[in-house]
C-alpha cells in the first residue's frame, strides 16, 4: 500500500510573518513535521506543498521533496487544506504516481511525533474508516458556555445551568496537527471532515494553536516541558 505525507506550507502567513520557517527552539518549525514524517518510516514519499522558494529550500534541506509548486489557486488566503490536498494528489497522478493512503501534516506542528504518525496510520489502515483525526477534549464543558447579550452575560444553553461538569457529555475538537486519510475516500468526499471518521485522542499538554506570538511562546514552553 503506497503512502504519502503531504506537509502544507504556504509562504503567506499574516499574523506571524514567515511562520512556517520561523525558528522554534533552534530550528525552523517546519523541520519538526518533516522529521516526524521521515522517522515514522510510514511513507513512500514525504513532500512539502508550497508556493515559496525559501520554504522549499528548507524543506529539501531537512529531507523532504518539493516535486512541484502550488498553483495560484491554492496559494491564496482563502484556499483550503482540502483544495491543496486535491491539487497535490491530482498532480502526482498526472505524473503516473498513485497513493492509497496519505497523511496531511501542518508545518507548525512540533508536537507531532513519529510514534503518533505511525500509530495513527496503522489504526486507519486496519479500520473501515475514511479518515483519522486527532482530537482533544474541551477542558471546560462547552454546554456551559456564556455569551454576551446586550452587555450582559447569559448562558448559551440555559438547560445546562445547574448541570455538574462530570454529568455532561464529553466533547472534543480538532487539534489542527495532522490528518490521516484513505485517498479513494477523500477523492469521493472531497473533504477531510466528512464520512467515516476515526478519532485519535491527544492529551491537552500536547496541543497548542499557534496563531499569535503568545501562542508561539506557550508552545515553546510546553515543548520544553515535554522534552527536558
């Protein structure tokens, strides 16, 4: 079964300029995703999808392939991960290369490890699911969320006002690190977040959105705590 790791790293980051190749504890943050994919031993191809020459050079330096660049259609602010993945798979097929399974890895995901990828890919391959998505449990029950209404706080779901936290159904959200999927199913569904989805629960300590400089600083603290 042929497998590809697709690391999506465009050059146009706005909130943290050049985020995908910004130094994270001694090396470009992109390097962590590449190294995890390579060390997992799961892939016939580890590639970076980018529109940026500097990102391509760093990707190649750390062992990934950049066989082609993104089109203008998938390099803009409004292109989706689904669009990028479809373009990559179609371009490989034009060149006569077909994959059965794939793993999309985000370039700012230092908490992704070779062991996680290996476990996730094996779980998906052994299942009848279309996609495997890492998730983390909400640290506070969303059912008890408060919203602002005319300058005052009100419960979004007042029926849960007196509920004990431990009695509420656990809810999860996507950690935004990687997605494993079967290529045939993806090409039918055309989206990762639909179909038969297998969960992969990740501890909260190993999850951090990186959208602002504060996020970046917290991610470094967490990473150092996990890797003393």
